[in-house]
C-alpha cells in the first residue's frame, strides 16, 4: 500500500499510545488538574517555586479558585514526574533533580526515542507515515507563529505518532513514561528565542529518514534532536 492508495480526503486517526502520566481523558480536552500541573511545573522549572518550597493543597486551591480535588490530582502527577516530593507528615514539597540526575534522564530519553524512531522507519504503515507528515506540517506552520504552548501540544502528538509507529507497545509505553519525567524541562526550552524553528528543522531530519525507511538515520537524527533539547534547556535554565 502506498500513500496514493489512501482514500482522497481521508486522514488516518492519530495513533494511540497508552498514557501513564494521567487518568483516562474525560470529555474535556484538558482537565483542570492537568492545567494546574502544567502551571505548577512551569513555576518549578522557572524557579518561582524553589526546591523545598511547601505545596499546601488548601493554599493552592485558594490561589487558583478551585476545589482541593484537582489540586490533589495535579500534585500526584507532579510527584510521579519527580518535580515534587511527598513527605510523610510534611506534605508535598518542591523537588529538583540534580544536574547529574537530569543528565541521566535526558540520556535515557534520547536512547528510547532513537529506538522508537528507528523501528518506526522500518515498521510504519503508509497510513501512519501520512499521519506523521500531517502533524509535521502542522508544526511547520506553528513554528512561524511564536506560540510555544501550542507548539508543545502538537509536538507531543508528533512524538506519540513515532512511538506508536514503532509497533512495539511496551517500548512506546516506557518511552512515554520517561518523557513524562522530563516533560517540564522539554517544555521550558521552547521559550528560547528561535527554538521553534530549530526544533522543526531537527524534526525534519527525523521525518525524512523515517520516510526513506532509513533505520539508522532516523535513530541518529532523533538522538541528536533530544541531545539538542537538553542543551536548549540548559541555556534556558541559566536565563531564569
């Protein structure tokens, strides 16, 4: 089957990768707990909430004018990501991975994503390749708008499409689980000047290799991309 065999006007459904960082999605695109998680994660990464800072459920609920239920869920997700520590009898406090810990997390992320990209180059169906090209084009357009938040959202779809294209559910799941751990740091680097265009160019090298069925090339391009993401985060971190 080739791309020409696809029905005209029909877009393949987005591949499904099991989520491990949040409950099954409700009818709302983004839950209030997820919004809170992203807001608190940003404040932690920026240093507005420094390491050791207490995260009191009641105070957070009052600040964001919500009940304690979404706050509790947001904190649970932040604990799972490693940004927050839950201490017995002391409640939740801000944690901060050491430089070495963060380096190790990105190193693992680079290898797992490279593995997914290499397998996707070999195994993606024509429909999946079409879906990857479509989301890649969406990111290309967004790279000109200067909206890092929207770019981040679509960027997750881009990577999910490659994970699913590996045709190995277990590898896709553990890759996603690792990405959840570094997600706030990956998200922060999109604020760097010119980063959206650079990220798009890095993605382009990955997509070209996958479309050619070049396993080694796709893996190398993805590994280089994640290594550059880490470098961009380090640039961001010294600027805040």
